[in-house]
C-alpha cells in the first residue's frame, strides 16, 4: 500500500502566516503539522509516500527531504493551481500505479492512529473515515440507508442528511482512477473527491466507512490550530535540560531541551520550548509552544504558538496568539490591557506600553 499526502492549497484562512509558508508546515507543539501525518503513515507500515505540493512546495521539500529521517521514501508531485482533491489523485496517477493507497489531507490532525484505520480495511472497496460534528453544513456529509450503508455524499449541504462528516482520510483501490476520470468539475471549478466516491457508489462499487475514535482538528484557522496545540501538549512528558537558574520556577509537564536558557522566570506547563531560546524575567503559561532561537524578555505568554527566531519583549499579557517566524513584538506608547494577534513572518509589531 502507498500513501498520498496533500500539501498544496493556498491556506488563505491562516494568512498572513501562509503567505510565506505552506500551512502544513505551521508547527503544533514545535513540530510541523505534516510531520505527524508522515510519522503516522510509517507507524502503519506505509513507507512509499507521495506528497502533492503547491506554491510553497520548496519549503515542504526542504522540511521532508527524501523522507529518510522518517524511515520513508517520499516522491513529490506539483499541483500548480488548486483544482480539488480528486485532481490530486489524477496528478499522482503514475506514482500510485495499480496499488491500493491511503490519502491524507496534510493540514488535518487526528488522535487516532492510521494503523487502526488500515488494519480493518477490506481492500475490495474504498473506505472513508467519518466523524460526528456539530456543524455538518460546513463539511462533506454522508447519507445512510436503513441498514447503515452509505448511499450518498453531499458537499456542504444546506440541509444535511446526517451529522457524520468526512474526515480527510480515505483509502482507495485502483477503481478510484476511473471514478476521477469520469467526474466533471463542481460549481466551484474543482474535481471533488466526494463526487468521485459518489461515482463509485453509483457504479455499485463498495464504499466502507469507519467512525473516528478520538479528536479531529482541521488546523486551517488560528483558533483550531491553537486547540490542536493544546491537545498535543496535553500528551507531552516532563523533560528538563538547558541552563535554568535557581530563581526560575518550573511547574507541571514541560519539555526543555539542551541549549535553552531560562532566568528568573516561571514556566507553568504543559509547555514546550525549542533549543537556543532564551527566556528572562517572564511567565510562560499553559498550552504554549515556544520555537527555537527565540527571545522572551519580561513578558507573559499563555495558550499561544511562537515560531522560530521570534522576539517578544515587555509584553505584559499575550494570549491565544499565533506568532510567525522571526517576528518582533515590543512596547509602544499606548496601553491596552490584553493583546491578541496573528502575525506573519519577518514582521515588526509595536504594541501598547504595558
């Protein structure tokens, strides 16, 4: 079985971060989102992995390289213009050949191991992963007959036939290639994978399903990304290295590697801090991920992601924020009580005097 990970798209909901970076490379607990997908595939025994890249594809290639660090072999294919998920299957046709494969959306995070999904697959037909959701109008939704079999898939329906949405994980036999070749672009000009799966259903091909166990997060927006960061940080173990002075207080589950300097500060986990970072006279509160080579000086940060190379100085209270790489936050003459922001790479931002 082969794997196909989709890492194209423009990531418009995470701009300005994604103006300069593929959304699949935004870190969750200091690890790029797409790395979780690769690692889960490898744990499921899938070593030949194709990755569909887009306009920021060079960064994805730099991060994943040939896949050796994951124990995988990675092949890259480019989707120049986003034309839908089914178009990605068409682009990957030569790579996939006549093998069964699993397709995974590279900006999704699921708690369930992919091996749980693959081990129960009956390879005579396609298989989709479903999750019960509160807002089915925002997703592709499955409709079932009285026996519980899927009979129809509807993309973002005004009147949802169920509350069971398609998670971005699919398993296909080579039949999917005929399905993709047979469908037409949707009203938004894209080849929809739901239409291809519907073609399989209408052609009498079996389509199985499994209900997701655990959480599922589409990380395409700031708040959902921070929620995913919280969920992953809840699983970390306490690991303390680095240069930490006697005035610093460390509470709870905190991951601090070699190369970190912490002076006269309080760190309250779960928190992860990247190598080369310096923290002085500051408070780092729960559910915060600080990247590598950052400087946090006389500031308070909680429930936030600060990416590599960024500097935060004299910020009394920053919460629920996503800070891009090499950003700088510093005081300005005005004085708000709280700061909430999403900042792109290489920005200089002046905030109110604290």
